[in-house]
């Protein structure tokens, strides 16, 4: 349907509502004081408008809910796993995948496999859980995002871009062998959802390939990133395809590609890959705990 003929009505029906407790100002002040002004210590029933996260907060379609009821919950060999595997191979081009409950689990697995004490992980700004898992594995994060990302007054269109000079500087200072991967997020949550341009991502890929460094691509909000490229360049399909296959591994935090955010689901993440890893002896053990009938567990 063309833009000029689009209906004002949304193309769906709302079948269920959930009542919320509407608090008074006095109640909210009391709840904040009792929580020590730490929003993580607030009880959910005390919060009227919850903006803490957008993970798993979207409404699901009737077909999604029906799919849950019809799902194969077999402990191994589930037909739903093979359906997921086929979809990832078809639309993303990755050969293997490891289903996890959400992106934090995927981050933990990848960090334990790839990072050893003393390693350096450059990234276009950090996300809290990503940095935590990197540091728990013995690594140190280095911010290589462009300076415009730290300037709220800047109108630069792609504040998620990697500063290539900063990345080259990190490689020169520490050496490629101490860099297990470059961590890229699209969009960049800590910068307010800022996008990275396709040209910049390609340049980062060329630079890392030159030094034999992997890219771990966090696709938390890749659809929005592609949309913002479309608005700036008009090439959303090219942007989506280029981004989907830019990394050696694909990691989409907080459950997916794109289950808990862009795909509007409540659970699931997967770090797919086209190869295997043998950097650490723990690789086989760590993967075997979470792989489901794939060849990705080979050490």
C-alpha cells in the first residue's frame, strides 16, 4: 500500500488488556524513598509507566501465542529447533547456531570461549552486560566509537560509527593477538540508539580482516539501524543484508536475532556462526552445555 493511501487505523486488533495500578505522587515518592532511589529495587506494581527496558515488552501476535501451544517440547531433537535452524540459515546465511534463553546467556558463552586474561576488546561504546561478561572473562573493554557519540549537541547522522584511527591505535598498542574480537552493536544502546553506517561497518571489516581479528556483531536493534540508513541513504535492504553477514559470529543481546525486541517475542537468543573455535581448551565443554544437535560443538 502506498504512503498516500495508508489507512489511519492500525492493521491489527487488540484482544486483551492488562490493568495497571495508578499511583499517586505521594505513593511514588514513598516507593522511591524505600527503594533508596534505586529503580531496580522498585516493585513492578509500584511502576505505572515502565521504561526500564524494551526487552520482551512487545505484544505478541495470535500466531505467536498459538505457536507456543503447538510447540514441540521434546528434550532433544525438537522439530521447532530444526525450524529455527532452517530459518537462520535461510535468512542470515550462518551455518550453525546455539539457542540460548536470551542475549546475556549468549554473551557469557562467547566471552568464556574467546577471551583469555589480559585480552583487549575494542567496541563502539559498551553495554552493561556485554562489558561485564568481557571483564569477568579477564578482558578489558576499550571504547573506539567516534567522538560525536559523546556529544549530545552533535547532529552527525551515524554516531554509532567506529573511529578507525582509534581502532588502528588499539591494534598498534596491544597487537592483534591480544584482541579476540571487535564488539560492534547496531544500534548503540548506550549512545541513545545511535546507528552505524554501512560504509563504516565495511571499513571495520576490511581493517579487522587485514589483521585476522573477528567481529562479534550485536544485532539488538539492527532493524532500526537499517531504517535509519534508509532514511539517510534509501538502501534498507542492502543495509540489512550487509549487516547480517558482517560478523564472524552474530550476537544479538537480550534474546535473539531479533526475538525479544524487533521480532516482538518474549524469549530466545542465538549466537550463530560459520566456523568453530579452538582457542581455549574450555571451548568444547562450554559449547556442549548449550548446543542442540549441531556441529558447532567441535573443538
